[in-house]
C-alpha cells in the first residue's frame, strides 16, 4: 500500500522542532527494534509489576516526591480516565474548568458524572485564559455538593495556578483533587520546582512525560500523593483501561528521559532560561505572559507570541514553509513555541532571529468577546446515548449538542455533550473555521445534535 502516514510525517521530520514531543527528534536513547518485546520472564508485567517495572516505578516515585507513581502508556488522556474512575462514583458531581481538555469530558461520559463548571478567568483584552479566582471557587464549593475536582496547571500557554490554595480550599470541603499537570513534568527538575503539583497536597497528579521530558509520544505518569486514594482500586482501574500489550519502547524511553533529567535537566533548563532572559533584555522579545493574581508563575519553556499582520495559524504556516521551523500551535492571534532541555542555543537564536525579522507592521486587532458558557439541558451521558442527527452548523441554534466541539490544539471544547447551542457559539466556531483553525466535532460544516423529535426530556 501507499505509505500515506509516513509521507505526511516526513514533511516535518527535518524542521527545527519548537513543539512537542520534548525529544525534538534527537536521539537521546537507543530505539532498538529488538527491544520491542512483550512480557517474558524477567521483563516484568506493567499490569502486575513485581520486578523491573516495580523497581522502576518506585524510583520514579522518589524522583517526583510522590507516594506512588505509575507508568501510563496511553498518555495523560488515559491517565485522566483512570484517575477520575478511581475517585468518582456514578452520578457524582465533578468540578471542572470550563476550558478543560476534552479527555475530561470523555471521562465524565464514561463514568456518568454531572459536571459543575468553574470559569477560568478570561482576559478579553488579550484573548487569553488566566487562572482560578479563589472566591469564585469558594462560592461554587459552598453552593454545590461536589465530590471531585480537576484543575489544569500549567495550562497550554504556561500559566501555573496557585495550587496550594486551591487544593486546601477543596479539601476543606472534603473534595478529592486531581491536577492535570500534563505540561509540567520538567518543572520538577528546574528552579520552579516549588510550583509543582506533587507539593500542593493534590490527591492525584498526572504528567505527560513526552510533552516536556524527552520520551516517546503517548507516555505519561500518574502520581498518588495522599492516603485518601484507594491504591488497590486504582490498580484495578489501571488494569481496566490499559492495553495488555504495553510498549516496552515507551517504558524504556521514559526511564531514559527521566534519567536524563536527573543528570542533565536542571543544567540544560537553566542555560535556556538565562539565554531567554538575555534575549529579552537585548531585544525586548519575550513570551506574552500576563501578570494576574490568579497566576502563581509562568513556565519559562513556553513562548507565546504574536506577529504583525498574521494570525497565529498563519505564523505556524509561514515558519514551516519559509524557515523550516515547526511550532506547537497557532490560534486566531497567537503562536506557541515549546522549548525543552534538548533545545540548543543555536536553534533558539534562529527562532528569535526570525521573529526579529518579522516585527514590522500592524498587529491583527483582537476582537473582545466574553468566552460563552452554554446551558446544560441534559447530562453528557444522556446526550451521548440519545439518538442524534447532523445539522448544518449555521442552522443548529437552539439545538442540543451530541458531541464535543473543540479547537485543536489544545482540544478545549467550546460546547459539549448535552449543552444548548447558541448563535454566539456558532459565530465563534465559524470565525475559527474561516481562519483555518482545526475544529474537531464539525464535519463538512455539520454538527451532531440530539434528535429531539424522538427524545422526551
């Protein structure tokens, strides 16, 4: 057969890598195909670790300062499903950020949970999400019977929440806390270690090692940090969600990546941080971070920027086509670059030189809007189970969504299962489509909605 996937990937394999994964296409360990084994004698078994894997996970736990740590070969998305299924019971209320990752919504459907949303503070002037307002969180916890809460820190753009205050407040209301720290595994090996979720008191913390530590894509860690977690139940849930044929190449890549971070991580990250500070002082070019009371700090390995005339997605295309630079993502206004310990100073300078060469002109005007919230009509699980039909997006106002609709990356739903579609939401989706942003959940201009003609609600 024609190698369609290989051809599509090979277009980008020689680009300068300023997106995930953190290994940046560089050979940091021996990817020997002969190591691609299944469980045999003393290679151990990920789903019943007694030997090598057990010892490896115990050492990971020491390095990340957790009570227990587990390798998850299905990414943070899989780890989120495991964590939520461990801590929640059917029909429980789960507190989630409105701008949460779609994997959380998927887990809500699987476990038949009722989402209670908390709006992340939104900066209209800059079109950026910030953090959680503690007074708002306090009010929601007092007004609702919440059993479990999940928060994202750092967020996709590098903003780190005030986790200790958030966790303390949730625990005072007897609420379990999961921190989706998918983008923060490198912080444990940096000057920002104090902001790491494993030191916040959160019950379960999730890291995507492949995002910010050199390891193969799809590799993640799940950490347990409190005695409130039933670890025996957690292990059973891991067995339910995890393939019985986990890749040993994945596991080896995680060991190698974590070992690299222990030995070289802090030094490499400090070199990059100091170079970025110098560049900022010399050129004025720095990540577009916003000082706000809801943000504890920003990850220095995330670089969010704008350029005159261009939208974020246009920046991504221009950097690839004209400069062989692969960025992480672009949206209506911003592009995002992600650095890692394997980013070389010469690569960083090339990236900055391109920005310097494109600084002339007027910036695209940011259109102020309040990020809309939709009214939930039925539970996500009921919407998922209900008969559905496809409607033209422009004609779907007032209907109930039977799917997640999310801008990708990062995969944050603008509308989710069981929610009423509004004109405002339709306009935002159309605007993003017109700008070339990938919108998952829209197929050839159509959206999946609940067929209310045969459903009684």
